[in-house]
């Protein structure tokens, strides 16, 4: 199978982002609801390394090196030739391999709906709920300051 068409780039970025933020145990638990995945072979890794994180002053200023971040990556190939990639923050090799396997499986239009509904959608919903809960906790501590000016 060849690389996904350009129209699927946004979809692929979405599921890879969700898989990168999900814990390996959560991915594996969701994957159990599906039929056993086809055999795959590791092409690369999982291997852990460092990437340079860049920042910008004020969001639009000159870029600067903020520091290094640990990242684990993995690449797998299915029997049909489809290649999947997984990149995750930290050192979780299992998460990187599961993300790569699911990336490869999701590239098949026949498998995608079942995997989207059983794995990706629940993981996305859980991540959204965590973000909302965190936003509510932060909003509860918000203090609004205002200044009154005096007329002279």
C-alpha cells in the first residue's frame, strides 16, 4: 500500500496527535476490542532520543532554543507493505510501537471506521474531558482585576 493521499493528511495528523498523547495502557485497552491486528515487522526502533524544542519570544519574535525533550519513535510495516510511524514524548517504547501500528492500520480505508470508533474517538473524548476539567480548575482560581480611573 502506498502513502496516504494528500486529502488524508489532516486526518492522519489528527490520529497521530491523539495517539501521541494517549498512554500505552489506554491504547492497548482500546485495541483489545478489535480483532487481532495483522502481523507487523519493526522497521525502526522503538528508539529514544532527544529533540530540540524551539520557542519564540512573544509568539512571533525571533526563534530561540528552549531546551531538549526526550522523544521515542518507532516505524512498523504490515504484511501488505503499509508503513506506520509513531512519535511520542518521553521514553514509552510500547506507546510508540502501538501508535506506529495503529497509524499503519488506519491508513487502510477498510479498517479505518472500526478503529476510529473503537480507539481514536474514545481516546480523543477522554483527552478533551481532561482538558476541560483542567480548564475548569484553572478558571476557578481566576481573579479579575480592573482599574478605576478618577476624573480630575
